[in-house]
C-alpha cells in the first residue's frame, strides 16, 4: 500500500514537472497523440504512438516547420469516450495545434467537439465510423483509414461503373458486418441512379440449402449479386447458383477475399469479384518505417501502424508546406497537396476522407485473387 | 407457376435433408424416450469420415460409384461405432436416472464431440468432393433439381420405408417396439433390452452419417459446427411431425422445408426462421403431440 502511494506521488510530481516543462519550452509546435496506450486496447494505440515519434523525429532532423521543432504530447484515453473528453481538454489547454488520434471511433466522436471549438486539427489513423466525416459536423477532422462504408462504395462503383450492371440483388448474412455493408450498398446503388436494387434479402448463416434464395435471385432478373458477409455462406450460395446454372456475376466484400473461399468453392469461385485492401508491403516508405519499428521494438508493427505513419506524414507535410501550424493554413495544405505515404500518394477530400486509401477489387482467376481494378 | 415449381423443389430438397437427420432423432426418441442432442454430431462425424475416406480412395483412383459406396459404408460404420460408444459411456450409466440427467449428458456429449473433432481435425471449412455425379438426363431440369437433390430425396424415401417395414415386420423391430412400450416387461419376456438400445443408436448414427455424406456433397463443404444448426432444424422437424413417429419425422421435415422455401420465395428469407418456428408453435398448440404423434398418457 505504502509503495503504491509513493508511486502515486512520484507520478503526480512527474506530471506537474511535465506541465511546467511544456509551459517553459514555448518554442515548439505541439502535436497531441491521443489514443489507447494502456488497457485492453493498448495494442491498437501504441503502434500509432511509435509511428508518430518516428516521423516527428525525421521532421525535426530536417529542421522542423520553418525552423521550429515539433513536440509530441502524449495522452492516454484507453479508448473510452468519457476519458477521451478529459484527454481532449488537457491537450487543448496545453496548446496543441493538431492531434494524431484518437484511435477508437467512440472516443474520437466524444473528443471531436472539444477540438472543433478550439480549432484544433484532428487526424485519426483508425476511427472508421462513417458519420465522423460524412455528417459534416467536424470540419476539423481527417482520417487516414477507409471509412466503414468505403467498401460498399467501392463495390457499387465497380458494379455500376465498371461492370455496368443495371439490376443488382443485394444479399447479406444478417450480421453486423454483412448487413451494414449491404445497407450502405443499397443506398449507394439507389443514389447512383444508374442501377436498381431488385432484391434485398438476409440469409440465414449455416443453413443446409440456399436453393430457394437462388431461385429468387433468378426470378429477380439480377445481373449481379452483391453479397455482404463471410466466405462460408458465399461459397455455398455461389455453388448453388452454379448448380442451378445461374451465371449471374457475384461481387462481395473482404470477408470473402480469403483463400479458404477459393479452396472451398473450387471451380465455382472462378470469376467472383471481392474487395480487399491494396497490398502495400512493396512500397518503399512502408518498408522503411516497418523496418525501423522492428529494429526499435523487436516485433512487427501492430494494428494501424501504416495508417499512423500516413497520418503523421500528412500532417507534418502539410505544416511544412503551409509554413506554419495555423489550423486553417494546414487544412488547406492537407486538401491541396498530395503526400507520399505507406499507401502511396494520398490527399484529403472536402470532408476529410483520404483519397488514395481504400479498397481495390480482386477477381478469382485460375484459383487466385488477382487485382483487377 | 414455374417459380412455384422451383420453390416446391427447393422445399422438397430442404425437407429431405432435414428428414435424413430427423429420422435418427425420432427413432432414438421412440425407443428410449431420450432426445439425443449428440445426433447432430453423428451427422458431422459422418461428413468428416466421408471426406477422409473419399479423399484416400480417390488417390487410389477408384471409379466414382465404388468410391461413393465404400465411403457411405465407411461413414455409416464409423459413425455407428461412435453411436454405440456414446450410448455406452454417456447414456447407459444413466438409464435409471431422472429424465433430465441423460439430456444434460447428451448436451455434454455434443459439445465434447464437436471440440474433439475440432482438435483432431481442423476448425477450418473444408471443401467436400462432389461424390454424386451430374446425371446427363437431369441436365434439362438443372435449374429445378440437381443430382444431389434427387439422390437426397430418393435416399430419405428409401430409409423411411426400410425403417417403417423393419420396425413393423422383423423380429428385431418387434423387440424395439416392445422396448419402447414397456422396458421392464420387455426384459421379463426375454428381450435383451441393452442390446436393442445399442442397436437403435448404431442404426440412428449410421443414418445420420449417410445424411452427412449426402448433405456435405450437396453444399460442397463441411466444418465441425455443421451438426448444430442441422440438428436443431431436424429436431424441430421431428417434433413437428410427432417425435417418436417415423413417417411423422419425414412429414414434419417436408412441412418445415416447404414452409421455409415458400416463406423465402414469396416473403423474405429474413423471416425464414420466423415462419418455421411460428408454424411449430401453431401446430403444437392444436396438436400437442405433433402431426402424426400419438398422445400418450404419462404412466404414473
């Protein structure tokens, strides 16, 4: 007991000294790093911290922004919305110009109004909830990860734009992931005005037979089936479609872009389209940062590391381009300039979504997923 | 009209799949009054055995009909052995306990078998070879009925007839009925009740294994968890038809399969299960013993 108390006092002292330190060293541009650095989800947040440190070190070595070095202020929100508001208030009162984070969508959403009111730029490597950008409520928010509905967007753009199908049957497995995707896809198809949803159905996962649904697809006259769900159901449905001599195109998500799908569906898998993240492991920037992480930590970088490197690169690059850390100038630079990241060259659209990070389309050809789009 | 016929055949296929599993359920229940929750696992074990045996046999380059027959035999024998062992280990020691005890034991056995196969084999989905060839004469009707659909329909009809006749006309069948009616009395007239019960389990499990083979080649894949949902649906079908009654299990399966197919076809597959289970509730309200079940008076 006594020992813990002693530690508490020490920590408190350290914190106070820390604040004093930041208050004195005013000749830096402060960037906050907020996310889960302890607790259950620390593995989501810590790689981002490392990524930010690596990139900021590089920028400072090159002279920082207009000669002013960058300084990182690290705050832990344990991915909890109620703590994230405190984290945000702390960072804002410490005078940060921008924040890398937060990690979880819930925490990000809770913190965003505070940053917005203080005119602080926020760039998250991992918060995927669509409304964060698309609601328009947070013009100060950017992210370097594809939103949850990006995949549906990619699928619909491909089906309507590239495959030019006009009648689409949208199926899902009634699960969070599959149904969410299917609902977005349905909305996007209807918005496109070039195709119609002729069937929207949830199937029961694990059923012994899907022939009734297959007959329904046939009757609907769909030219393509868009399926939201995972590979076990996808392979059963495709198999039964082909058994019933139905040659309708089959387009699905990254739950299907799995080698098990090809193994199980066999020859029926041929020609099936599925979305998946583009493979970036050959990109020199990705390679360089992953290797530096490995050298420092001894393990492979964890979740969202590439996204965090991209976020920090985009932010610091925009600051350098703008020649200042003032949010308005930086925001303009973020939207107006492409920046080289682990995902290739990216920039941001008016809503803060990354252009250049997202999904690509694969097709099964000769028993392998081949990138086609 | 064409759509109606297509859905009709979808329903019949589904119904006959349920029937293959429901027959074993209802038989065991009819003889010893136990709902054998491990029955779905026998179906899964049958599918796995068939997968392994057929893979090995096709390496030796045997013709497809020979592979099919040998695989079916192997799956039936192997699952039968499992059925025998499960009864010995999990149910026989509890024969004279309260009714709930063997039920819990059955659930435990089901979980055990699932995890045992998961550890011994794999948790992944496995592709299942098409053991039933495409028939040329079916090609014009391929959009309505496939080779496996037809095979499943025929096999479940044959099994139902064989079981009904076997139980009605053979000596063993007579002993089974006697055991079902009054176990103590059957013992008194010299029937080896233990052996009859063992036999019931072996036959029930072998049937489930044949079902596993046919259904896995119908959907082209297998996995350690397939027994669970199939088991629940088949159990529902058996209750619907009147648990303990063999024609009842088949009738119940078809009613369930057709309801699901038409609900999917004319309403939405989102509500497939809602329709299936609403039907179950309705039938049990008006006929508590199921469609063909006999209302029995509990002996006190």
